[in-house]
């Protein structure tokens, strides 16, 4: 891996970057045909030439422990925007992916090399050609393998002994030959894998080069040509597997973005709050442009919104924002107007089911957080509202039938005939010595399934097993993969992803060693129960069953109601002024049919047998009606 930056008199970095390009054209984020910016040319950021000052900042991990320090720089005309030198950028990114980043292009005589093998099979690494180039002349950041370079080390292995590795279209010159399954344009091809170019200049944002040799503090060694990069741009562009935030004095790295921990990462927001009613014109423009960059870069579902009966977002989010009448409020100098507009934009307009809102900007006092969260819930658009409505209805129905997460049996003739395994999220927390199945289901999906099948094996009369995902809202992809391994051997299926940043298609497979058996596959006749509230990984699970397990015959019927959809991984993000939210981002979960055609699953997975909600949980015995329906439809299985 190499990190470089180019100036007017340095063309080598650009030449190398072009040499390693994986396609003839780059996939560019930011491309103003008029020569101006994609957000309008009415405001330009200062062409600063002076350093206003610097502070030493701590870098905290998710446990609230300082893992080192960096120097934060402030430039004249840029108010409180934090800038980092490239060497400190490398330090922070290395905390995310553990790859041993160093500088190249004369700043480090040994060049830049991997210190850790990537451990992806069959590519044993290291990838010596991976490069990030920072081009100051054109205000762009280039990468040949953007996703691979920036993926976190936690995606390689975990504490129960399984590992993921990409088997298709990684470290290759093109993606598989596949077509988009789009009724409006059925012949659209997914383009070849491309080099990634993030064009900051098209958003009016800038990197700067300064001579820092005269700043001879004890905390760093200055260079004659130090590159200064705005941290908030890096956070929006780079940290999509994690969250990296600045609260005005320190940085907070949050690797497990599925955990909401107010004592660690969120401490950064609250301690940096500075309640005030107005903000400067500079702040409004900086925040808005950074928001546009974030969504142009990360929001992978822009062209798929018609699948969930929503208007498409155009190639540039700025155009869509103003078309919806939201732009002027997002650029308001009134902080309350701005924060409410941000809620409306995220919850009412983006409204993709994954998008959620946690905290307002740092302009709002801590006491106002709960009121803004309440407003966010009330502002949910039709998709979020529908998901909530179905989940609430089914949860109430289930509760009225004395049901919940856990393991259930349906008896007939004095014998247990069908088992139903119920869990509402794919989670991975330490279960400790917990043995109660209902509690295990909400704490650790893998351990819950192991215990559930151990119990089912006690009853030879049980041949049919339902996986009830009707209230499953999603969770961790690795836990989803592990759950599928109880239905099929892992080498026979994969997790499909389309990376919209460089157009690569990757099929992730896994090797598993749980310390007890070579295979987790169970010898039962399975069904997957879904509803309009089944979402995200809860949606991906039945998609694998439908399009991968059922290629030759209907081996695992999907029953109930079509799932609620959800097709992207989720990024936790912070706006430049501290508002915290989550949304779908660059990698989109997908499926392929038997002809290797791409299938977008964002609109949900169609069922093989439709069952009304009245028959999900009703009856004298929970799942009794469901049992009768399945027995009638699939009599040869009972």
C-alpha cells in the first residue's frame, strides 16, 4: 500500500496511479461539467496561505482509551475545521485497518509497504501496489482498490474462529459478466471495476501544502512540504466500516458501529457541545458541502429508490435536495432551522429503512437531544413508517399469543412435529454462561442457534423447522452468514456485494471452525417465515435461501409475506458540525440468478407461499395455524 501526494512539480504519483488503474475511466465522485462546483458557485472557501495554530489531540478507541495523539491544525479563514497532516491521516487510518500505513514520495526513505498480511484466500498478500494518492493540484484523492485498502481488520477474523475472504472480483481487472435486473433498462451492464477518484475540488473543498519545518514542537517533525487534509472530509470519504469523529479537541474511533455506547464514542459529541442559535456562512457552506460529498460517495441506493416506490435521487445529491425544497433550510444560519431540516432530509427524504438519527449538531445543548430524537421519529417517511407499523403489529400479535424470541414446538397426536426458531436481530455479544434460549436469541445469534438445535435433536419426531424472521430487523452480516451455515455448508453459498464506488462485484465465502464440528448444517426440512417488517440482514437471509439454495428444487420455501427489503451495509456518520446518524452506504447486498444476472433485493424477497398475518401466531397454540397451513401446502414434507 502506498500513500502519496502530488503537487505541480510532482508527476510521478499521478503516473503510477494511472499505471495501476483497473479501467480506462475513473468512477468519480464530484464532476462538474461547467467547471464550477456541484453545489453552486455562489460561495468559495478561502484560499488560505497561513496556519492559525495547532493543538495536540488525543485519539480514543471505542473503550474510551487513548491510543495515541496527533496534531490538529487550524487555518486562517476556516474557523474550527480540523486539518491533519498526511502522516497523522496514515496513523488514524491504521488504527482502523491495522495495515501499517506510511508515507511515500520522498518523505520516508524506505517507501511504504504492508506490515501485516491481508490473510484473504487465495490472495495471501501483501498487496504492494495498493495506493492512495492525494493530488493537491487537482484537489482529488485517487485509489485503485478503494474498498480493499480501507476495509477494517475486524472483517478478517473473529473470536469464534471463522474468516471471510472474497472469492470473486477482488484484485482483478474486471467484475463478473452480469447484467442489472432492471425492468426499465434490462440490458444495463455493471461496468468494469474502476479506479476511485474523490474530487474535492468539485465541492469547493481543499487540501493545502505548508512548510512546517519552522514548527519545531516536540510532538512532531516538520516537513518542508506537509500536506494538510480536512479531517471531516476523510471521515465522510474513508471511514465507512467504522466511525471517526472530532469533537473540537479530540478524535473518537468507533469500530463497532452497531453498538450505541454513551460512555465511549458518544462522549465525544456531548463534551464538545457549544449551544448557540446562529452559525456563520462559512459553517453552513462547509457542513452542507461535506454532507453532499458524503451522500454522493456513500449512498449506494440512489438509483434503486424506485423499487420501494420512492423517487430516484439524481447523480448529485445537491440537485435532489433543492428539488425537494430542503436546500435553503439546510443552509440556514439559524441552527434550529438547520437541525430540523437535517431530520426531514434524513428521516423523511432518504427514508431507506436503514437511515436513523441519533443526535443533533453540536450547536444544540445536551438537554435538547431527546426532543430532536422524538422529532426524528415523528418525521419518518413512508418506508420507515411502514417497517415500524408491521413490526409493531406483529410484535403485539406475538405477545398476545404468549410468544417472543426463543424456541417453540407444535405438537400433534402427542408428539412434537414442528420446531420454530425465533430471533429478531443478528447479534454478536458475549453470552457468558447464559443458557436461556430467549435471552441467548437477543444476545448471540450463533450460540442461540447451536443451543436450539441441540434441543431439537432430543425429539426425533421433529422433521420440519421454521426460521421465524417476521420481526427480524437485521444486524451483523457475519452473524447472518453463520446462521445460514446451519442450513447449508458454507462452501456452497456466499454473500454477494456490489461496491458502487468502483463497480466491483464480490462474492464472500467463509471457512468455519467453531471448535466442535466441521459442519453446522442440520438435517431438517426448513422454511423461512418473513413479513413486511423483515429487513436488512433479515431480508438477506431469505434471499440466499431463495436464489442460492433453491436453484435446482424448492428446498427452503420462503413463506408469509414479502420481506420489507434492505440491501445495503450501514455506515455510522457525523456531519461536520457533530450531528450523528446512520444510513446505507457504498456496498450493496445483492443476489445473482442462475444465469449470473444481478438481482437487487432492496424491495424485498418474494415468498413462495403467501400466508396472512392472522395465521402467523393465532390459534390455541402459538404457531398452530402456521403448522396447519404448511402441512396442507407441503404435505409430502410432513
